[in-house]
C-alpha cells in the first residue's frame, strides 16, 4: 500500500508569478503520482514583505484544497520555515523544495517513489552539471568549497548538502526536527545529525530547469552562514 506524503515550500519575498509556478508544479506532480498520494501542501510564508498577500493565499486555496498557508513574522530564516512546515505535517513522508521549484518536477516524484518503497530514510538532491553551468564563478567556488568542507571536516555520508530538495520518512523527520539552525545551513546540520544517527541517506542527481536564475548570495548572508558553520562545527 502506498504511503502518503506532504510537500513543504518555504517562501520569502517570492518573485512575481510564483503562484502559477507552484500550482503548475503541483498539478504536474499529482498527474504523475495520482490525486490521492499528495495529502497536503504547506506554503510557509517566512515574514514576506512583498510578493505574498491575502489574494495570493486565496488563489492557492481556491485552486487546490490541499494547500495550507502557514505565516511566520518576522522573517526567521529558511531552516525555521521548513521546520514549521514539517512540524505541521502528519503524512508518512515529507518532501521540501524551494518556491520556484528549481529542479524538474519528476525529481519530486522520484524522491517519493524511493521513500515509499523504503529504499532510504532520507533522499537529498545532488546538483549536477546543469546546476553548476548556471552559477556565477564566485558562487561556483562557494558551492565546491562547501562540498570539500563536508567531506574533509564533517565526514558526511554525502558531500552536497545544500541542494534545496530533500525528502524523508518518519526516522528522517525525527532527526530533522532536532535541528536548530534557522537559516540556510540547516541542511548541513540535518545531514550531519542523520549521518551520526546512521540513517540511510541516498543522494540523487537532479537537473535544473532551464528558466531558473541563481543569484549570488549577499555579503550579509555569507557572514551569517559562516557563523552558522562554526556553530555546527564546534557545538556537536
């Protein structure tokens, strides 16, 4: 018997037209999996000051009754937003991805199918050539450096922790809810905890959609994430 799953979508100041992107992606996923597999879709508004309104929330709810909008104010960070969605979810499987659905929709289906048959406790996106070809030189160096740190310092089960698309079963959910980093490096913290708990972690290479733009993070974000990196390194 197939398990059900919930989709968690963190959202902060999304770009114009994001509602259509989400609705189209969800419709495609349901077309591939069937209507009864995806139970709820949690859109977690992380203190947006633009791009999110009562009108957009109403549009989502009218288009698909499975949508649940959770509001956080003020903005606390992606890690906190995803945890809020996961905590509200009650399905056997949770999958989270970014509001622009940067990877092919078929990867969400692939993640679900592998979790449904018990192939892994956690599945993480491994970003392939399509992703790195879309990066600026600076961001490419950042990403490769992070993977080197994951291998050489943290000795993780997988080297690419920041793909933005992950799924897990009940065992993975339990570990995920033990994380505390509020911003982007919650993914690293999660994989580190899961590695130490000896959960089965499966990386799957994902393909970036052609229309996705990947901006370089600001200096302020880099400083905050460097502080979080040291928190993870010396706290555990």
